[in-house]
């Protein structure tokens, strides 16, 4: 999916909601456990119920691989089931030396090899350029690079002050001072905003203005609204650009809104509420 | 496996060799493709041939998951087949927010969930403390944290100069100046050398002296000898401590030493040659 196609979906649905499929066998409603593939059955019903309110789905790969081979089968069924017009994100946070990252790219992008065909994958930046480039060799696929994550531990290293390796791109930008900003600047040499997005946690909304100085055109994948406590309004106010530029993820607050047999209807209601709030922010902040 | 047990294996086998199982369906000898599970069959023969010369095995998870559910089945068979006395490493480079890292820990450590039961897993440090701690909740299991990796892209961020967050542990240590050193120092608050190791690439052997100042007791997992060009002698000279403290990995140079029907015998020969070199260094540098 191209950036323009993604923006078209956003304007069509008046939503930049990404539903996170953190599907935990220990948390899904118990009546599903009698199904042949309870994980897929849960996902199928969640997708059916939320697809009109969401532009993207993000299976969190940990939840599938924790079940071994069986989990990968559920993941494959899920990715095949997600409607074509929705952007799909393998939230895998992979990254390794070049030849190994090439295999991870096959995993998520090469259906003939793994059975999976995602639009994008989240990648950790620590190992640098050659850990990221192999993902970009798959035409039309996206890398979503970790920049500033939503968890408390993110502060251990991401906000360390570093000596900048390069001048800011334009003179009105602030000098680079933090590791996550250096990640955003350096990685712009690897791909532009048509192929790369950044992860920026909703719990760090105060940093979005500065991030928009150094990455004005990029889409940002924003987790941390919902269970983790980030504010959708702040994220939208400080992060939105002229093509929206935001995919805001909600996982637990939507998919586990009810633990009963009505889980899918309640999830739809939650997703719709978020979509309606997003519609308002699109009118206010899209420029 | 405890640190003491690992050291006992090293002294028993006179080896600190880790064989990397980067088993690629596109590279294994063609006569194996008629087997029901060619990946496992290749691994089985490699393990049989090299177990007397190696103290550890390191399946590179990318190579298995690139094959989807089928690959995870091969991985499960492989990990079950590795002799009990060998240390096992899931080279997965995972790391995510706490609840998700908990699922990744289940993947590699909780046999009842995933079918896998590794001794250790490699973890990326970018997301900080709560991305690492869930792996340490599994008693007796190890985290092997990325510090200074062997690839060229490792230099993009790992060697950035950072403002140190803490004083060095003892006064005779050099001031902290690089991100990877900060990773080593900060992470020592999360676990000691009985539960944590660091990845230090063999191509960065010149940095080992400095690393030993800040992590004198830790085991280091050292990839990059062999296909990537690192020197085993330099790594041993600068990296060895009084319990050896090194697991040196070789993948391609051993498992793909021959592409013919004799691949296992040739792999054994290569592994033996490395073991004999290691035996010499253990006599020279173990102190």
C-alpha cells in the first residue's frame, strides 16, 4: 500500500485507528476455546466488528509465536482474513545483521516462503543500517522503525543525550540531542516517508512537536493510547500533518473491552467511539 | 544451566565453541530435500557430528520463522534433539514493552506454551529495562543482551558518544563514552553475571579490553568469527576471564563447509579445528 492509498483510506473512513491484535489465549472469552482455532476465531470476529472504523490492523507477533507452530497458523489465517483495504503491520520489532534481517523480511513479506504477506514490519534500530535495509528490498513494503517507545524503560537509552553525527536538515531545526532523534535523522538516509514510518509512544506526546521538526512528512505509528494511558487528543494535536501522518494503535482497550460472548459487539462500540473522536480531530488538525 | 555448569562443560570439552544453526532451506545439501523435515535432518546430522567439540548451539530464529509454522516445527525438533549438556541460545533479538516481552519469554522458555525450552535468548536493549526483565522471571534462564554487534551498521548508533548516566562502578574504570558501554553498565542493575551475558562482535576485538573493565565477570557471546572475518586469537586474548567468559559462535564456516553428502563430516572437521585452536588459547589465556 502506498502512502497516498493509506491517506485515502483515512479520509474515507474518517479514522486513523489501528487495532492491535494482541490475542492472548489466556484472555479471550472462554466460549471460544471450543473452536478449532480459538485465536483466529477471536480475531475474525474482532475484524468483522471493527473493520469499518479501523484503517490498520497490527498483530503483535509475540502473542502468536508464544504458541509455537500452532500460533503461526493462527497468524497466517488472520493476515489472510484482514480486508485488502486495511494496512497490516507485523509488530515484531525484529532487527539483525544483514543476511538474517533478509530472512526476517522473508518471514513477513514473502508469502511463498512463510505464508505471510504483511504491508509493514516494526524494526528495532540498535543494529543500524544493514539490519534495516533488507526489509526495504521488498517493493512496496514498509519499515516502521522504533524511535521513542511508550514504555517506561524506553527512557533508559532513547533519551540519552548524544553528540550529533550530522547537521539538522534545515536551519530552523533544533540541534539533535537525544538518541531517538539521531535514529530518526540517520534512518532518513535509508528510506523516505514513502517507505518508512516511526514508532512514537502516545505517552510521549510532548515530544511530537520536536519530532515533526525533523520528520514532517512521515507517518508515525503511535501505541500507548488506551491501556497505557496516552492522550489521543494531544497526539492528534501535536502529531498530525497534512496527510494525517498518524496511525494510532489501541489493543487491549478495544479487543478486551468485554470478556463475554458480546466481546465483538463491545469491541465495535469502543472502536467506533475512537473513530468518532478521530473524525473530530481530523476536522480540527488536518491542514 | 548455571554459569558454573557452563564453565565445567568448557573445561571438559576444552572448547568454548557455539555452533550457529543458521539453517537455510536454500543452502542445505540437495539430497536432504527428500526428507520429511529437511531442516531438522540437517541440524540433527550437524549436531551429531559437532557435539563433542561444541559447548553451545545457537539456532538463528529468523531462518526458522521464514518458513512459517513448518519452520517452528523444525525448530522444536531441533531444540529437543540438542544434548542436555549443551547450552542453547535462541538467537531472536527480541524486545518489546513488558507484557509483550513476557510473551516472547514464554515463546523461548515455556515448553508447555510453545514447545520450546531454550537456556537463553538474545535481546535488543533499545526499549530498556521493562523490555528485558520479563525474560529474567524464568528461573535459571539467561538474557544475552546486544551490546556491540559485529555488523557494519552496528556503528550507526552503538558507538555514539553519550553523556553517562552513572559513575563507573569502580574508580579505575574509564569514563563511559559510548552507547554500548552505557547499555552494559545500566543493564547490570537488572541482573548479574549469573543471568546475563552480552553480545560483542568478534570484529570489534579491540574493544574487548575496555568491555572487560566494566564487565569483568560476564560471559560474552561473540559472533563474527568465520564468515564475518573476526580473529579468534584476538577475541580470546582480550576477552577471556578466569571462567573463560566467552562463547564464540561460528555458523556458516562450519555448517556450510561442504555442500555435498559429506557436509556433516566436513562440519565436524571444521568444528574440531576450532576446538583445537580454543584448547590452545585456554592454556594460554585462562587465568
